[in-house]
């Protein structure tokens, strides 16, 4: 499943009071997360992604993704087993004139497909074996 979420960040949005939007995802394994920063962001708009109010991306806490006419992020292996899975997109904008709208894209695979593709191993017993394996 491929998700895409625009995050409109008005001009002069402070880091201490970022815009927030909650997104709902299905259960599975998040295998790819990117943020597309449009032209003229010039690293003034910044984005982070939280799960249960804990920052997940970028991985280093209290950091932000930023860019200018580029895509940041990449491959991940993050298991999510609640449905819906709620994440929070937060962002702020140091630009005093223009709003910016980064686009957050998230790909999720079913657990067995993700484990087969990436060689992962789940801690959850219900998905530790393939359907064709005998119990």
C-alpha cells in the first residue's frame, strides 16, 4: 500500500508550535518513508514523523528532515500491528513570506511479504511462519 500526505506549513510557523496532522495507516511493515520538499523550500520547512508521540523519523531525536527540491528518507523496516495505526506528521517553517507543502510518502507491505523481501523476523508468533509451512 502506498500512502501520500501533503503537509501544509504556513509561513512563520514556529518550531515550538509546529503544525500537526494525524494520519491513519493500515497494519503491516513500513518499508519506505520519504519526504518530497518542493522547490524554494531552501531548508526552511522542516518535517518529522511521530508514532505514539515518539519521534520515529528522522531517527535522531529532536532532528528534522529538510531540503530544497529533493526527496529525503529511504528504506525502512518498521512493524506496525495496530489498525488503524496512527502517526503524527509535524512541521514548522522558518520562511517569513511563503507557506510550504512537503509531501510525505509511506509504503507498507503485509508482514510475510516484507519478511520475504527484506529477510526480517517478526517477534509476533502469528506471522513467524509462511502460510505454506506446516504447524
